[in-house]
C-alpha cells in the first residue's frame, strides 16, 4: 500500500518539472518575439490594383486547304491501223484458146510398083573447107556420115557414124553435108524420103594444098 503511493508521488514530481520547463521556454520565446518586433519596423504592404486588358486577339488567317487534285486520265482512243488497199492487179486477159485445127490427113506416099530402089545421089560440087588448125596439125582421115534425104532432095539430118579420129574434121564434114543437095532416092521411079544414106568423105592434105 505504501509502496504504491510513493511511486505515484514520484511521477507527479516528474510531471511538474516538465511542465515548468515548458512554461519557461514559452515565456522566453514570447519575450524574444516581442523584442524583435520592436527593433524591426513593420513593412507596409502596398497593394496595387492593375486592370489587365485582354490582349487583342489577332485574326488568324485560315491556312488554305489544298484540295487534292484528282487526275482523271482520258480513255485512250483506240486508233485502228490504217487500211492499206490491196495492190491493184491488172486483170490478166486470157485469150480464148485457139480452135484446134483438125490434124491433116497423113500423106500416103505413092506405092511404087516393082522392087527397083534407087539411092539418093550427091550432086553438090563443092567440098568442105579444110580446118586450118587441122592442116597445121597435119590431121587426115575419113569421116563416115549417115544422111536422111527428103523426097525433094534436101538434107533432113546428118549423123557421124564413124569418126576420122579428129573431131575438127568430123564437125567440118557434118556442117558441109547439111547444106548439100541430093537427087532424091526413088522406088519404082517414085521419089521417096530415105534415111541411113551413107556418105564417106576422105580428108587428105593434098586437098589443102599440102604435098
């Protein structure tokens, strides 16, 4: 019982001491503040009233709005290729076919009576020219010719049946024979065209003036 009262008395003393210190500090602080106010003159606060005029709003020109250009392509014109006229071809005039003449009736040679056959006979008095190169080369020989003679005595064809051994001499003999004239052959006294008539020409340098 006693112990409890004593403990309570100690706490009361502690509390009073703390209170006293706090009052002392508060009193000192108040004195200090009062002294400071007396030494520093009070600053007058001047309040000025300014009327703020609103700034004039500048008219802002609206930025031009660029309208996007829409390029519309024109449809391409379809150009037809130039029409080239076909080349004018002159009409070909085809002559009407010539009338076909009837073939002439075959000429029937008169039939000769009897078996009396006479061969053609050379009646030309000229001789073939001796080729100059053959003369220089001293070419000689005999050319055998087969001749077709018409019923009029003209030479129809000439063939070298056997060569003289020298083409130049054979050619000269054949050329001479084509222009020769004959007495036509005949059978039974009737002139007849005959082929295979043999003519021999002897080439001799004596005829060319060489001895």
